[in-house]
C-alpha cells in the first residue's frame, strides 16, 4: 500500500472513531473503552483496529490531542 493510501486510511479511521466517540458521549454519557471498542468492532468487522491503536486514539481525545475534535469539512 502506498504511503498516501495508508495516510488516508488512518484519517478515515480517525474520522470514524471521532464519530463514534461523539455518539457515545451524546447518547450514553459515559461508555467504558472496552465496551466502545467491542461495539465498534462488531459494527465494523472489516476495520483492522488493534486494541493498542484504539487506546492510543482514546488517550489523544481525552488529553486534547490531534483527534480531540472532528474536523469540519
């Protein structure tokens, strides 16, 4: 896979996770990360997302990292 394709995939995955995190907050308030990952994997079986990647993303959201807010188009 070319580097630009890999970067796009990462951006698409990050955007998907931002959408899920927003939905979890709006619909449920607080959702444990293990349950959030289980929901995301069940609804997106084609998504190759490791637990480590997911937790890193989650930490970046809670610490004000680059994925803390969805980008507007």
